[in-house]
């Protein structure tokens, strides 16, 4: 055999090997997707049991488990503005068996906290959106402000004397409170509480004048007259508080905001597995029973594709980073 013939045969052998290797890789990937899930799944909830995130995840886990053929367990990891849960998720294997529910704090934290061990875009992939939660601004009934304009006038007359409570530093409520402060030119002080229920009770008790809360958490107290809700932050009026105007109606369209939630997985999760998780998440969200139970809790379904939710994460990150910088927000 001459050298040229040998070279041709060698090149052919290399090509065949490469093609075979590609087929093996492709088959391995397909087999992995077909085998998923191979064990129980876990949803990390970076908040304490009993809250909106926990309730939602338990409802979805029950429905998803039936379709996936594996149990879906809830792993509550509260603390540090949800950072503990987010970081635990980032350390989890990227095999699709671990998801984490994320709120705007997921993309706000990198702007206000130093030394995070996770990057919301480099370490995770979006699975899809889940729900939206309208927010509201409420005051103690003893405060001499029966409208948003009266509250703004009062705050301007008493700079630094009024305080607003939120469920914590870096939450959507905190960022919105700073947006409100900047947009209205008022000097009000942020007071973080360990959860939405605590800050509502503080407002009822008169410990703080103002609460920025999820509508679902503040509505019962508003209906009973324990607090006065002045405005909601969503484009449309909240179903639970139909008489309360929106920020757009009152001339502040730049203050429109929604407290949303969705799911992400570790970045190494294969595309086929990601697609399966999204399909089951959307299926569970569109279940009439799930929708009704979420609605009772003041949550509205907002299913989306991985690409759509990834775009939401990017846009919200940019929007809130600007507010954080302008307001000088940081974790002390």
C-alpha cells in the first residue's frame, strides 16, 4: 500500500470514528432525556413554610408529581433575603431533579449584596414563569391620609418622620418603596420585617405608618378596616380591592410593578430535560383546580416558555439595578 492510499484510509477511519462518536453522544443525550426523571425531584423554596411561595410550590408539586411519575418534595431554605436557597440551588447537580422558585430578589440580590456565590444568569437556566402577585401601598387608619396624594403631601411636610415596612431587604416591595420615594420626592424610611405578615401587623399596630405588601396579605385587613389601602401597583385594579385605584390612574405609570415568581434550574441541566420541566410546569399551572386555589391566595397564573422567562429575568435585573444604584440601596 503506498503512502497516499494509507493516508486516505486513515482519514476515512477518523471520519467514521467521529461520526460514530457523535451518534453515541446523541444517543446518550436522548437516553438521558428519556430516563428523566430517574428519582424524586426537589423544589427549593427560599422562604419559610406557609407563605405564598410555599403554598404555590406545594400545589404545583402535587400535580407535577403525577405526570412525572416521581415524588416532588419541597425543601424550605429560608434566610438572608432568599440567598440561602438560591445558593443551595446553584450547588445542586444540573440533572433536572432540583428546581428553585425565584422572585425578583433573585436578580436584585447581586446589585445590593457583595460576595454572592451565585450568578442568576451564569449559574442557572430559566424553566418558566409561574405566577404574578399584585402589590399595594397601605397605611394605618389613624394616619391623616385618605388618598395617595394626601400621603405624599404629609410625607413632604414631615421629611424622615414616616416609615414604610416591607417583607425584607431586596424584596420587590423594598425596591418599589424606593421607586416610590424617588418618584414622589419624599423622604420616608425603610423598615424591613421577616415576612409579609409581620409588617402588616406592624402597620395595624401603628409601629410603622406605611406598608408595601402583596394584595393577598393586606386585603383581609383592608376589608376589616384595620388598614387603609391607597393604591395598587399593577396595570389593572386588584380583584380583591376593586375600589382601590392603580398607580397609573393616579398619574404614576412609572411605578407599575408586579411581584412575580418562576422557576430556574442549575445551568448544566440538559435542554431536553428543561423542556420537559417547562411542559409539566405549564400543565400544572393550567389545571383548573390549581388556578382556583392560587386565585383564592391572590395569585394569578403567568406561565411562559424558558426563553420568555429568561427575558423577564434580564429586563427586571436591568430595571431594578438602576433603582438600586439611584437609591443607594445595600445590605448593611
